């Protein structure tokens, strides 16, 4: 689980996380399975991962928070998104049009040419 790797990395460089890491998930069924202590036949194939996640939830290292798919910012890194969604996600991440920014910087550095 990448969040555990990131927490270890932060600890190694001197920034020990002192609160839960919030994981945003757009799948209510996955959240329910991770929080449910009862094993079902449908979850046998993910049982090891479920136990690992359940343990981290119980000790307070992570917490799940539901987010609608349309608001899942990480999709820009993992899925093909349409241009409109791409621009909306960039805006939410406070990332502007880098081409326009570079053009402005060049004009400021070289106003006559």
C-alpha cells in the first residue's frame, strides 16, 4: 500500500506523521469490505489485503473517506480523462496552464524579443 511507503519515507527524512492518513475512495463497497469484520466468499481473493488494511484502520494509521468519482483527483495520474475533466482537476490541484506561464516568464525576461 503506497500510503504506508510514503509514511515510512516521511519518517526516515524526519517528518513522522502524527495523525491518520486519509484515503479517498470512490468505491463504497470497497470501504464497506475493509471495515467489515466478517469474511465473505466474495472477498476471499482479497483477504490478505483486507486484513492488512483492516489492521491499519484499527490502529488509526489510515482512514477512508468516500469521494465521488468525478471528484477523485488522482484519476489524472491513473486514468485517461476527457479534456474538460483534465482542466477541472488541474484547477483543483492549483496547476495552471504551464505554457502560458512559461510564455509570460520569457516575455518578462526578454521584453524586446
